[in-house]
C-alpha cells in the first residue's frame, strides 16, 4: 500500500488491478455503484463494516485499509493549517504515546 494514497485511491487501485468495473464490485459488496464511485473519489466515507468487506473482497489487509482511511481523516483535519500541520501531527503522536502509557 502506498501511504500517500487516499483510501479511495487505494480501493480504486485494487479494483483496477483486477480489471473489475464499478458495478461488479458494488454488487459484490451490496452497495450502490454511485456509492462506490463516491468512495473512490473521496466524496463519501465508508463504514468500518464496509472497510472489512473491501478487505475480504480484494483479499487485502484490513489493517492497511483502516490505516489509509484513518490517516485520511487526520490529514483532512489538519491540512488547512499548512504551516502547523507537521507540528500538529508530531504533537498528536506524542499524545498518543503518553495516553497509551497512562492507560496501562
């Protein structure tokens, strides 16, 4: 998985790698074709259950797909603060480490 790719780009790449049309994947996942198209264009966010379905359908790592999805959420939150975004992410990393140690 390319870490710089969004969740939608990752799903699209997996689909295109297997030469599958949107409608075939959407039907297999029991979602609308338009919904899948919106997910691939990052205009709609999938549920955790749908991420699991993507992983099973494409025989991909659920962990990697979750990382792509969650990192998108973080990036879109801090992206507008261009001058501070890297510092914010570093601070968040430190807070996660601190909170994980505190909860032990």
